[in-house]
C-alpha cells in the first residue's frame, strides 16, 4: 500500500512538472505592444494564432533576423526590462495575438534565420532579463504578420 501511495505522489508530481513546463503555471510570457495590439509568446503552442520556427540554414529561411551589436543599429530593441513591465504591456491592450515557437516548420509559417551576420530583413538588439533573442525575433516577425518587410535590407 505504501508503494502505491509513493507511486501516486510521483505521478502527480510529474504531471505538475509537465504542466508547468507547458506554461500553465509559469509567469508572464514575453510581450510587446504594437499600436493597440499586444503580441505575446504563447504559453501553450496549440492555441497560438501564428507559429514560427527557426533554422540554421539561411537558404531555408523565409525571414532573416540579425542580432545587432547596439540599439542604434537595430530596427527593434529590448533593453533591461523590469519584471512587471512584461505582463503590463499585454494587460493594457484591446487584443492580444499569440505567437508560438515551433520546433519544426508548419505549412506556411515563417521560418526565421537568426544570426549576427547580414543581410537581414529585421535587426534586433536584446539586453533583457526576460526576453531572449529568439523571443524577440519571433515577436518582431509576428508584428509584421509573419512576412518579410517589403524592402529587405542588404549589405
């Protein structure tokens, strides 16, 4: 009987870990406000409105995002955010679009090539405790509707 109780407790613990990893228990997710629309990294990927994926092969990418060395060289910057600002941006908007980062490309979803070298469709600068370069790239591509800019930058 004791073994059964230990097993049951272990199953409950593993279930909590899985749900926490999926985003059900975690805190706020990276979010930016574009006009009146908030774009947020989805906690649960199956409910996201836009899926993006990343590739290490620039030939497979549909959008190229360069990590800039400083904020002056970037189209979009995230700098030293405070812990409460992440959730506040999404709470004050009239609509929130969610973006999921997928491990493999889906049908017509954007495939992002993220590197420190150009050419690039977007340039980002990230110096943050909350946002990663991948989060920022996904959000900036999501803000553009998942498409490259009309005039892609070239070096």
